[in-house]
C-alpha cells in the first residue's frame, strides 16, 4: 500500500550491519543503503558496541559484495559515522 507516495529510489534504509550478510539481504531492496558506524577503529567499536562480532573489514567486504549485485543507480551508499 502506498501511504506516502514516495518513489522507492528516494528511500534510504540505514543499518548498523550486525553481520556481513545483512548487506546481502538489504541489497535486494530497491531503496538506497546507508551504513551507520559507531567508530571505524575496531577496538573502539567493540568498546562502544560490545555485541560487535565482525571487524570493519569483514563488514566492508559484505557491503561491497552487496553493491556489486545492485544496478549502478542503486550503488550509491551513505556512510554515517557517529
């Protein structure tokens, strides 16, 4: 149901990406992706988010793989650093 009459391409889905496969799941969405990062340093991330199980490198690889499967129009990604 179209409640707000927004084009799918104008919607952004933001995630902290709890695991690399989360990007694969979200990659099939017609919306733009945003990745919210508490810190880029793994040790600081672990301190801020103790439940973190994956390194930034592992998460980045998951994002890159998900982006490769998307159309060029949907490859633009926002990186949010808190």
